[in-house]
């Protein structure tokens, strides 16, 4: 069999490359002659810099910036040159991702994207002429105001006095925006941002309501964040003359998408549109007998531009069967049958703790893929037997 494995990473556990390796090992246990092609995928979150930089034969630059809870962290960004143009690759998750927020401090009212702005400055310092930013796996919901402050944007209170805004819970303190002191180099570079195109800043499906609880927000926190992000949309409209409240991708990474567009005039793109410029999967899927994908969780949100659904969409163009593995199966996961995933299963074999799930994910993925392939081989053997029997009868 020719099997193509196109996985995402498992947040806080395995990279996309590690997920692919585990699945491939399980397949080879069933039959070492199976031809397995592994193509690790990223969606703008964890692994974005590593994947893009590696493909472009670039390098990683280590940095120290402010983390999401206001303390210095060690981070990085990537850089590569193509056609004489120096491009910096920034991964929001490596700066203000959820993994940088301790469990006992997870409250998006108090986390900041300040480090993202610091990283943009560092990219400009090394002469970047283009900046590519991946939005995903964030631990923040400040609409990018922290990022903007790091770049020199000043926020004013109701009395016109400059204030420092620390997190999404303080956005309502802003009554004026002074853009005069923003680093002027920002206007001299192209900034492209890979986002989940379905993420909105405001409204019933606004980012605070959809993702706030995952970041530790209570129901009261969610309403406060929602109101504050609506306030931010009005502020941006006051100087940019553009409504970002329902802009596609504006809600990415807790509203960082809207902030990057509003303050820096960055261009937002569906993340697969950006990623597919660097990673080719269509031909591999076209020539496969079976496609396997994977992500940490499969639920009702998976069809909204997440890797398993995008892989399935391409597979269905070529009429290929798709199996998806997940750490957890969430609410209304059955909707994924409509997006082209033919079967899905959780890799977790027994009740366990989150800590054990993170530690044992590679072993469970290997076992899960082995079991799935053994089921498939049973089906193939049955089909062959039925064909032979039918031929003999005729």
C-alpha cells in the first residue's frame, strides 16, 4: 500500500514531525513493505518557524522577549533569503503561546502579546524586508495591543494620559491611540499573516466566546473580553477607517490578527494559502492508496480550516479515503464526516491523566496506527476472498 501521512502536531506534546514518525512506525509493524510518505503540516501554530525555515534552508535566531505573563522568556524566530529578499518568520506560539502560560495563571484577561512586537523589532534589526507571521496556539486575547505598545504605539486614558495596557482585561481603559511614535520601519516591510480564516474578532462567534474558555476564561471573563474586543474594533475604526470586527481572520490568536492589520497594516491570509506555498501535498495524496491525518483534538471546530479537514478536502478531490487520529474526540465530532474524513478515532486506550497523555502520546499513536492498519488489512483480505469465491462460482 502507498500511504501518505499528513499530520498536525499535538499541542504541548508532539511536533507534527514526531506525530508522523509515530504513525509511520505503527504502519511498518503491520507490513514493512508499505510505502509510507510523511509530510508534517503546520497551521501557523507550534512548529511554524521550524518547518518553514527548514524548507527554505534558513536559520533560527534565538531571542529573549517578554512572555505572555509579563516575564522574560527565551524564544526564537526564523530567517531565510529567497530571490535576494530577506524574510523573517515569526511564530506567535513561540512567544505568547498557551504553553508559556502556567496552568495556575491561565486567564486571558491578564496575558499580553508584547513579546510579539519585540520580536518584530528584532526581525527589523537584522534587516528583514518581509515578515511572515503564523498565528495559532495562543495564550492571549488582547487584540494585539501589547504587540502595538512594544512597537511604540501609545494608548491614552479618558484624560489623555498615556497608560500601559496589560492584557485583554484592560482594553476598555483605552480612549485614545497615538500612532506617531510607532517604529517607522514597520511601514517599509511587507507583513503577511497566516490565520484561521474563520476566526472573528467580535460577534456571537467572536474569538473570546469560542476560544476564551480554552485559555482559562470564566463565563464572566468571556463577556468582559468580548466587550473589550468590540471596544478595540471601534478604536481601530477611528484611525484606520475600517471595520475589523467581523473581518476574516481578525480573531486569530485572541484578536492578534485584527491588531496586526489595524496597527501595522499587515495582510491576513488563510493559513493553508500561505502554508501550501511551501509544502506540497496534492501530488502525494493523488498517488496514495490511503491518507492518514492527525491532530490533538477533533470536534465541531475541525472543519473550520484545521489541518485534518483541509487534508480531507484535498483527498476527496482525488477520491482517496481518509483516516484521522486524535488525542481527544470533542463535541459534535461527527460533523467531520461531511468534510471528507471517512473515519476517526482517539489514540487514548484507557482513562488517564493529561500528564500521562502528553508523555505517552507517541506510543499510543504508534499503537493506534498499527491497529487501524490491521483492521484495514482484514477488510482487504475479506474483499479478496469474496472476489475469489465469486469468480469460482461463476
